[in-house]
């Protein structure tokens, strides 16, 4: 049986047309969309800044980005990631929650919670936040803080191990005398008391006299026996 050469050509042409049509059909009617992470990465690659809000619909992804000169709304196609529009928001449109607090402002908000060890702004999640670690007595507190109003979103408490110490690390009485005298610019009495309450850091109580003519004053200075820190000063009447 002879096969007409033109039949091969026609058949091949039809096959190519069908393949092209299939590719076009898939590209036009595919329901696959880019992930939020992919869309954010695409937006930040073109418009570097800090994402402060994002919302997604069926065919459009809207991102609000804080750039150096203001807040911009970026609208993107959810399937291809194409930028549909870029518009700067006016001052009136930027709601107070979008004005991120500074680290110094956050520090003031949590100053009563303990000694601040570290603070970092976390922006690799859908909801940015500040992470602060504070030390309070014998526990370490990790705080998750709203960057726009300073409220604490979450807190985690973890006990810290007390430093392993020995009697050899405790300051001598003479060292405690010198520290107390220098702290008040006075003269320390040789009568020094070492106190070591159960479960607490030991400390010295040192009497110091401030010589000022007829107005001499005396005080009892509490000195941390390990660090030499002056913990308190009690003036005597």
C-alpha cells in the first residue's frame, strides 16, 4: 500500500496545530496560581522595602510596601506574578497601624518587664513582629510584640540557671569595703557582715560614714558578694 506524501504533510500539520492549541488552552484556562511567598518575593525584587499588609483574591494579589519615600500599593496577577499597578498611598490613607514603631519606642513599652537582652524585627512571616528577650530575676522572657501598637502578642517564660559559684569567687571583705567607700565617697567601717540567704545571691552589708563637718552622715551599703554591684544604700537617721 502506498501512502500519499501529501497525507503525511497534512497529518503532521494537524498534529502541530493540535499541540499548539493544547498549550494555549492550558495557559489560558489553567487554574494554578503562584503562592503568596512567590508573589511577595517577586514584588520585593522590583520594589525593595518592608511588606506591611497583603491580601489575596481569585485573580489579584495586593501588597502594601513601606519604601523609603512612602507606602505603595502593588497589585499583581496571581497566576503570572505580573505587576498590574503601582500606586502611592496618601498620608490620610496610611492608617496608624501601618506606622511601625521603632526599637527605641518598643524598649520604652517593655522597660518595666525586666532587663532587655536583645530585640529584633522579624519580617519573614505573613505577620511581622518584634521579638524581645528580657531577663527578670531567675527567668528569661521571650516576647512577641505587635510592631504597630506595641502590644504583647505572646510571651514565653523560661527559667535560667543560677550561675555556679564557689566560696573562692566571693569578694573579700576588704574588696567590699573599698567598693562601698568609693560608691559614697566616704570612709567604710571595718564592721562588715556577709549574708547568704537561701536561694539568693550572697551580699555584704558595709557601714560608710560621710564626713562633712557637723553634718556627718552614715549609711549601710549592700554590695553583691559576687559581682561587687551596689544593690542598695540605707541612710541612718
